[in-house]
């Protein structure tokens, strides 16, 4: 059994542009995919990227800003995002908010920069606020592209993303009944970061067609939390040590299992989808909500421990950790924290701690 053939990111971008579309480079974490696609803009996410020379960004950023932001700015300044037409910078955290200001006030890249202000809650007033923010982004995209999609166009785009996210949730749900390694499975999932929804759905359907009735691995089940599993050799290392990622609470994956919206107003519907997604500290969800969510994931997946795989200097994550880990401990669930920098390989120390943790919980 094999993972379906995955198109290369650069080929996807070139093909989309050759067909008359635009491409937006999008910083983490939450943004309105369907709104962009209604303007024929393909969102391509930029989680760093890892393993680049982050020198250029260091001229503008303090050393205690995380490597995702350092790398993104360096990548932009070295021409790595020249193929893109728009930069989208959600105000996910102080570091990304700072990056947005640097881009708007100092660096002035060739692409227009669109910041996104996310509310820190999910009350009715938060949905109102975010729907208005999305209307403002609509007007900016209208000015850039000259297109004015109707409400019907927007809803059609929303329904397509909802269908893709339904398949993404299905992949998460039956991951242990699919014949893929940890690494192959996450390579598949992370295609949602740059493939058009319709292409991702084809891949997901081919993968789900390989589902079997019995659990495919006998590894030690763990729950993986954090921002992004980079370097992705982490996933191979977990397999080699006898572990299996049975569920995740990663910002790039499990925290973006957006539910369908309810409203017939396209802007409200997009807002509902993002604000009602699984809890995320960058959207202001409480530690209590996060703990309940983690315990729920543990219960449904059978995970025996939680690994918090964190980007160094990531304040939203690191602030929650002491209380989250204490809550897990009180529930009888061991946890481990590993911090990484996107530009470093997995350290021997990290591998040793991972191995010791897996031995302890098996
Ligand atoms: S890793 Fe943390 S600090 Fe860095 S961009 Fe992501 S949320 Fe912000």
C-alpha cells in the first residue's frame, strides 16, 4: 500500500498561476482559505520554512523571536517568496504581529501585505468582529485583483473547503486504520497547507480508499501537541522507537479541523468555522478548554502520553504548558516537552528523552 502521488509545491504554484490565478504566501495559523479561493487566490502556507539561513531576518528581529518568524522574513528577503503575489500575516501572536508591522513599515516587500486581526474568544461579539474583519479583507482583495465575488461565489468556495476539511477530519479519525507510517501520514495531511481543496480531496479519497478494518500498527500510542512537526524526521524517529502518533493537537494539523459553519452569510460562516475550531491558545481559548480537549483526544485515541513539541520562544504555547502538564499529571497522563529550532536537526538529547519517555509509558 502506498501513499498517493503528491504534487510538488512549486509545480502546484506554477500551474495555478499559469491558469490565471494568484498565489498568496500565508503565515500561521488561521486564515480564510475560502475567501482567498473565491478571488482565485491559492493560499500557500509558510511555516518557516525550516533549514534556511536566517541571517537577513536577524537584522530586523530580536534573537528571542521564534524561528518561524525569523525564517519567514529571511526567506522573503532572499527572494524565496518572489513567486507569490500577496502576503497574508495573521496576528497570531506578538511575534507575527511584529512581523506584520515590520513588513508594512520597514521592509515594504513587492507584494501587498494583508494583516488579519483575530479575536481572542468565540462569543457572538467575536463572530461579529471577525466577520467584519473578513469583509475588510474582501475589500482589500477586491482592490488587488479587480474581482468582486458574489455571496453565491463565496458560499460555493466555502462549501468546497468544508468538504475538504470533512475529508481531513476523516483522515485524522481513522489514521490507525490506514497503512501509512507516521511520516507518510503527516506528509499527506500537510498537503492541505498548499494544495487547492479539490486536489487535496482527490488525494484524501485515494488514501481513505486504503482503509482497513483492523488497526495497522502495534506501536505505543502518543498524542503529539505543539506547533509544527519539523524537522519531519521527528515522525520517523517516533516510529523507529516504537511509537505511533495516535492523535494530534498540532497548530498546523489537529487544531485546524474546522467544523462546518452555520450561517448563510458567507462572512459569518467563515468566522464561525475558524472561531469554533479545536482550542488554540493563539485564539484565546482557556487552559481549561485545552485540557478538556487533550483529555478527550487521549480517550478516543488511547494515547498513553502527550509530547509537547514546541518551537523555542513560542510564548502562546509556553505560557500554557505548566498548567496543562499539571492537569494531565493529575489525570494520570505523563507528558514530555521538547523544544526545537526550525534550523537545527533533531538533537541527540531530544532523541534520548523521546526514547526514555516512550519506554516509560509503554
Ligand atoms: S511558533 Fe509561536 S511565537 Fe512563533 S509564530 Fe508560531 S505561534 Fe507565534
